[in-house]
């Protein structure tokens, strides 16, 4: 939980500078935690706090590599369903949906770029998929013609979750579009976007995908062996304080 909050603080520092942003936070838990609720209440951001637990059989163990099982699938779907409930009956809802990850590093330019998304906008993502940058290839007509990616570049949409945003109206109109926990490894983005658009409908941003505004950084698991040793003798360093 402590590592979760530290990552959320990093996101908050960026989001506070983004106008008209609503942050939908979906905890992977059977109920909302007081720590996350407290954090959001004091964040200064318009927010929605949801929870959706991942079944135990789909959770990563400490020994599993990150790619072993899909992560965040049920949580993203929970957020999508909340949006559909929220905007039921609303005429011409305006907005752009972006699946932010608290492991990533964002430049403010990214959020300005995605604001005029008509269907689905795309851009490069750095430090992902075993390469320095994974990006859409843009042809002379300004359309996405393919993908520069280290892993399976022949996928219909060979991009990272951090590399696209969806117009809210499109997501609402395509009422069955969701992520699936049964999708083959590495195809979450492709299977989701195939429900929304054709490749030629993509809108390349970031100066026709020649600039990087998001980096797939990762927070390391802290070494808390001494904390565990203290717990075994009935002590802990976070007694009476939220960390």
C-alpha cells in the first residue's frame, strides 16, 4: 500500500496541472481502503474512487514475471462501466478517456495533445517492450501505416496501454467494448481497439509521432527486510503514521 500511495503522489503532481481532469481510481481490492480515500480527498483533484478485486488465480505471485498474467483488466473495465452509468442519457458528452498507469512518467504536453481526440489518438511510448521507444509509423498522408515495435509489430495495434486515448462518445456508443482477461499475452490493446476503430482511423499526435511525452518507468519493490524483522518481535516503524 505504501508503494501504491507514493506512485499516486507522483501522478497527482502532474494531474494538478491538467485542466478539466477527472481522475478515476480503481483499487484492486474487495473494498476501498481508507488510505487511498484519504489521499484522494486531500489531493485537490476531481476524483472517483472505485474498487474491483482481481480473482486470486489471476494475480501475479512474487515469483511471476510481470507478463505472466494480465494486469488491470477488471479494474479498467470497472472504470469503463462507471462512465457508461454516469453518462447514460447525456446528449453529446464531451471528454477523452486515457488509461493512466502510476508506473509511468508523463509530460504535460501529452494531455494537451489528446484533448482533441475525435475517435482514437496515438503517440510514441518510451522504454517499453524491450526497446527505447515503441511508436506508430506515419505515412505521407498523415495516417498510421504500421508500427515500430520490438515484439510482434504485425499486431493490428502494436502499441502500449500508455500510447492511446479514446473519445468518450465513441466508448459510450460502442457499448460492448471492454478488455478481456482471456486475451493472449500482449494483445490487450489490440483486442480492445479492434472493437472501436480501424487502423486508418487512428489520429497520430505528438508531431506525427516524432516526439515522446510518456515513459514506461517502473517503481522498484522496496527492500523491507528489517521492517519484517521488527514485525516478528511486535514492533513496526509505521505505528501511528500513514506512509
